[in-house]
């Protein structure tokens, strides 16, 4: 058990504390539903999405927010094993993702120089290693310089990203886009849109945390 804790960065008690009660989820954005409908109010009334379905795992609140902070800002790399375990469970138990190729959301230019790493790409590397020959990865998206998204609203975020995420090389027929946090959905929407414009037939997405 001690070796497992060292490898995954979490003790058994913490792992159990992070288990979420299974709730009915929106068929499009993956967030928990508070009604009996298949789509949440935001997806019913919002603009059409470019992705087929999105999975989200943890709410970006309380202990879950601390979990991301430990990984993203304090660089607790062992937590990537725990996150990879959650994602692989979704991949291997979802028929829609059988032939999907993982596409990481690209980092902002200069981010790696400033932060020393890209938390999304590192997670994708762990997914490929743990999943072995069952996981394929295509780094076909590139991000051009733009303003930081944190202080912007949804419309401003979409405008900020317009033309800033582009395709380099061939795109997979079925793409599975992975990011760490979804707030307005503008980054995921932009990635899905440019992938389809470049020839992807279906685009699915996953974000570790939803705001």
C-alpha cells in the first residue's frame, strides 16, 4: 500500500474522500443535472457545440480545487497517475472512444518557459505510458500568442481565441480532446471546431475539473 501511495500521490483515505456520488449527467457537457432532462439548461439554451460529448470528473471547488492546485501549481507529478486512472476508466468503458485518438489542448506560447512544464501534456504522456498500445496521441493543435483567458467572459474568451488555435499536421478521424479545467467551454469549443474544419469526423472532450 505504501508503494502505491508513493506512486499515486494519494493515501487510501484521501482517494476514498475524493469519490463522487454518481449523478445523472448532461449528455453534452457532462455536468451534473438538476432536472430530469438529458441536457442541462446551459446546453439547451446555448449555442450549438462542435463536440459530440464532453466528460468532466471533479467540480472545481473545495478539496477538488486543492487537488488541482497540488498538481498544476505545486507540481505534484504523482497525481498524474491518479488522474490518468480516472480518464482511462472512461476511455475503456465508453464504446464511443474505442478508436479515438487523444489530442491535448495546446499550451500558451511561453508557458513552459515560465512554468517549467505543461500539466496537460504531462498527463497525456502518463496516459499513453499506462495505457500502452491501447492509447494513441496526436499533438495536432498549436496555440498562438493571445491574452490570458482567466479574467475574460465567454464572448471575450471566444473572441480572444479566434484564429489563435490552429491545426498542424493531420488530424485523427475521431479526436478525444483533453484539458484540465472547463469554465465557459470556449477553449474546448475552439479546439473541436478547428479539428472538424481540418477533417475530423467526431470530436469528444474531457476536462478533469468543471467550474
